[in-house]
């Protein structure tokens, strides 16, 4: 028998098969194992508790819806208090007062105005307030007439402090009140529709 035939009959060593198998399995693993590490994926994913917290925060951030109507004077008074309660921009008590005559449906609101140093804008601000109070009153079916009195601290000719006095007063009687279109009478334009208006001389210019 020749050397060539003897070489063909030699067996391939076992370690060659082992190394080859490892390399083949490693190649297949690299092809199939291209996905991200499941540990890192879980770390990046928010937990169920975090998702609930995020949803709760979103609900808390949403503003409360304003009611479309008030069932009684207590609800209307609370809405006016929410808008105009507290203190003025002069750090004075707002002295908000809401009165209601149930028999006639007459709503009376008085409060201390905010101050504006620009001439005429304190009065203009008062009319914006009156417009807003009118809007709230309209959200009820029990108000038939309305009086709004804006007060302001005054000083007389002797320099004496008089405290808050009525400076802008508007009255809307039962005939005028239901006819007014608030969409077309914004702010001070509402004064022309009022049944009666009283403005202190210091606030007329």
C-alpha cells in the first residue's frame, strides 16, 4: 500500500470536530441574537406604576370644567366668590358682598375694584368686571335683574381717608336684563344698555 492511500485512511482528530462545531454554533448565535439585551430593554421600559402615575398627573393638569348653569343662589355666589374674592391688587380686602332677593330675582353684587394707575383704566376694568358678573348671573334661571357696585378707597378735599366708596354702579332692570346681548356689548359698551349708571366724578375722565 502506498503512502497516499495510507494518508486517506487517517482519521480527522476529534478536536478539529469540536472546534468546528463551536464556530458553527457561534455563527448561528450571532445571526439570531441581534436583538437588544432584554435586561436593558426592561430597564428602559416604564413600569406599570409609573404609567399610572403619568396618567394621574395628566388628569390633575386638566382644568376643571365650568358649569353651564347654577341651580341655586349658593352655587352662583360661590362662582362670583371664586372670580372676585380675596384681595385687590392694592392688598386691600375685596369686601365682596352678594345679595339676592328671592321674590323678585334681584341680584346685588358689590366689591372693591382693582387699581390701575393709567387714567380711565380703573373705570374700564370695572366694566369688564360687571360684564363678567353679568355672564355668571345669566348662567341661572332665577336672576331677573342685576345691580353691580364697584367700590374704591377715596380721600376727601381735607385729605381724610374715606375708605371704599361706590364709584361705578350699574343697574339692569327686569325689562332690560333679559334683552342684553353680552356677545356684542363687551366691557364699557355695556354701560349704554344699563337702566341706570352712576360714576363718581373722580372716575368720569
